[in-house]
C-alpha cells in the first residue's frame, strides 16, 4: 500500500534571516512513516525543516514553506492509497517579505500577517481516491474542534491531541491521542512513546480504511 505522509513544521520567511514557524518536531509524522515501512508499505514523506534522520526506505521530499508543502503533496496525492496530513503548517505568513535583514528600531513594530493556504482542505476539496487522515493540535475544546475539522476538511479519520502540556505532544517523545471517525464515538489512545503510538495508529488507520472500502462496495 502507498502512504503519503507530511511531517514537521513549515517556515514562512519575514526577511533574509527571520521566519515564522511553530514548535513541531516532526517526530509523530516520522514515527508513522517508520511504522508503515516496518509493515512493508511504500512511503513518501514530505517533511518540513526537522532535526531527524530520514526513515530508512522512505522517499523523502524536503520543503520549507506551506506553499512548497502544498505543491509537493498535490503532485503526490494521486498515486497514494492513504494520505496522512500530520504536518503542523503555519496558519499565517508575513504579508510582506524583505530581501535584506530588517533593522531593529527603538519604536514598536507591527507585523502584518495573512492566512496561508489550508493544505488539507485544498487537497480534499477535489476528487481523490485515497483515505485521508487529518491531525488537529488543540489547547482547548478538543472534541468540538476535532469534530468540526473532521467534517470541514473532508477527512475519513482525524487524530487530535492536546498540546497544552509542556511534556506531551510538540517537542516531546510522547503523545496522547484521540481518534475521531464519522458516525462513531471518539477513541482514546493512551499516553505513550510516539514510536509505539504510531504502530497502534497505523492499525487503526488500516482497519478504518478497510471498513470504509467495505461500505462503498
């Protein structure tokens, strides 16, 4: 089976030396890629800037900005069976880019921002044949926000996690997950190492995909 997985953060440049980004380490996405490879699946991994070694056997496409990630995913999604959008894409980018380094001044500085492309919504709004897995990193109202994202982003399955804890989720080796499926009760995957959670999540994804295919036939 062919997996397309995105992982890590994106960076949106402000000037020649500065950028907007987030705390995503990429560990969860890389762990999912490794788990899929362990089960002999084919993996294409689109990765933002991370300090992680490439999963052995994966085709790795490195990107920096959200637009680059969208272009890479758009080019690959037609050939995959399962699309896992695990990357933490910046929601905003600077409205203006300075080719040189912006100098510091004593007076306050206001930065104009504009929204970035919603990669997941853009890719799922057109006809596709793959099973789509979305991710939602939340700090409050996790179930409400995850359920809405599952519906609005046309996902077949959505993985949500609470990132309000300093020792869990972003930048951590551990995570705790909630799994959301259409017309089903949420399922909790207890706290554990991301490498182990990825193996559990892979089984859940493949089982949900099989059920989805059965219903369609």
